[in-house]
C-alpha cells in the first residue's frame, strides 16, 4: 500500500505538489522538444503579454493571481533572457509597461504548434480518465474561494469539539465554578460590582429560589461554561439572561452558542414571552452571539451595573 493510500486525505497537499512537480518537469522537456526557450513558471506572464500589447506588472499579477513580487521576479528573469522588455508608460512616467521583445514574439510563433499538440495530449488524457481533472480543479478553486480549507478545518474542529460538550442543570457542586468562571471574565475586562457578588455568592437564593435556572457546560466532564436565566419582577420582561461565562481556555468550541441556545429553550419551555439581557459593546464576540440567538437592541433602562452600555431583548 502506498504512502498516500495510508495517509489518505491528510496528504492532499503533498500529493498535489508531487503531481504539479511531475507535470512541471514534463513541461520543461516539452518546451525543449519544440525548441521554445521558456521555463514553465514563465508561461502565465508570457501568455498575458502575447495576448496584450503592453501591461503593467500590477495588471499581470491581478490577471494570473500571482503576487506583485512574484511577477516582478519573473519579468526580470525574462528580461535577462531577452524575451520581454520594459519601458516607461507615456501617459504616466511613474510606471513601467512590459511588452514582448522581438525574440519573445518569435518564441510566441513557435509556441503555437506546441499549444496544439499539448492541447490534444490533454484531451486524450482526459478521455482516458474517469474524472475530468480540469473541471474538478475549477470546482475546487471556486469552493475554496468561497471558504478556504483553513476555515473548513476550523469549522470541523469546532463541530467535533462541540460534540464533547454537554449542558447540565446547576447543582451545588458547580457553585465554585459558577463563581470562578464569572469572576474571571468580569475581572479581565471590568471590575466586580455589588450586584455580581449577590448572584455569584448566593446563586441558590438569588437565582434558583426565585424561579430562575442555571446551566453548566461540561467539556469532558469539566465545568467550562455557565449561564443563568433570572426571573424578573418586571411588567415588560419575564426573564433575564445573565452570568454567562466561558473559560478562555475553551474559546472556539461553540460553548457560548450551546449554552445560549439551551437557556433560550429553557425560557421557551417555561412559557416566557421574552428574555432581556445587559452587556457591553466592547465584548464583540458576545454581542455577535446574542444577535445570532435572535436578540435585538432596545432603549436604555435602569441598570445596576456600571459596565452595561447595551441592553437587548429576545421576543418569542
């Protein structure tokens, strides 16, 4: 069994690189076969110049998807071999225009026969294959442009790790975690206030005994996130979403989303008409999460917290 059969999709980069190297090696030999003095890496730049009277390096780089530095290097190499020349733009002396030289135009004439035979060889190869590689490359390029491989791996990592998170009801054994997790994030950005100590030191009497709920997120049985639903004595609002905290070590595992979704479902099951919350706009990930859960900004209300500068509601 080959290395690629064993390593599987993890080795996609290595496999594509080997395929590219094999084709590039043959491309160099094909140029020699036809007596065309080109290097394979020059072809995209050469092709653009062969089909345009003159172009700037910036324009070439944009069209072929290379960096400006890469194209500049290739142009310098081609100038050295006498295939292209640079001259000042008559309308803008600050930029150089690149054109094929007389030798470059001669190479372009010899290249036409090579292109015919290469095209026919690729067609023959494609006809012998089960899958159309050219079309597949186009599909992959499009899909990766929409969402990169890195982004896709990050999403899969978050999904996998999220499956190891369980949301459980609060019990006394989680009291210290409830306090520590909240104190950690509050102290990182703000300062602990009197209203914080009331809820965190006495969650049973301050939250649970008054008809509220606390949920705890466990990651591999370790409490790493908490969130409370506090019963409000307010004619406009039934519950407040409060005391949501996730350990900084556990960021990126969808724990905030799982906790928030679970607490919203708890409120819905209790027949709540709405949920209210208070936050601070400097906590951008939190605000983004609340919007994702369906919360919208509301007009300012009286608050016991100095750090609050935004209030939001979710209406069922």
